[in-house]
């Protein structure tokens, strides 16, 4: 019974007291889900798949630099949007200047 309770605690609170391994597993799963959802959302609005993949990949990389796994649990869209906007700037080719 005690072992079952401990296992349930680890499953229900992946970042609490179960160690760095659980935190890493959560973070990896979060990253996969974020990128998958981000790409799907972007492509539904007409963004080419390769561009969406680059922007979403850049965004999660920057999120990981800035936020811990615990922070990602409560991250809001308003925190991710500015990061995504910066990544979009690095992926989009510069606009061609008009010819005279």
C-alpha cells in the first residue's frame, strides 16, 4: 500500500519530491507537446510547415533558457507570445526593398 501511494504521488505531482528525473521527463514531454501544438496551430492558419517548425522549435528553445520546468507548469500565452514573435523575426527573410 505504501509503495502504491508513493507511486501515485510521483505520478500526480511530477515535480514534487520525485527528483530531477521526473522534472526532466515532464520538461521533455512539455516540449514535445508544445512544439506539436504550436506547429499544428500555425499550419492551420496557413503558415508553411517548415517555417512553423523553425519558429516553434526556436520558441521552445528560448522558453527553456528562460523558464524552469516548474515555471512551465504555470506559463501563460502572454509569456510565450513575445518569445515567439522574436523567433519569427529570425526565421522570416528580410523584406525586399522596393526597386527604384
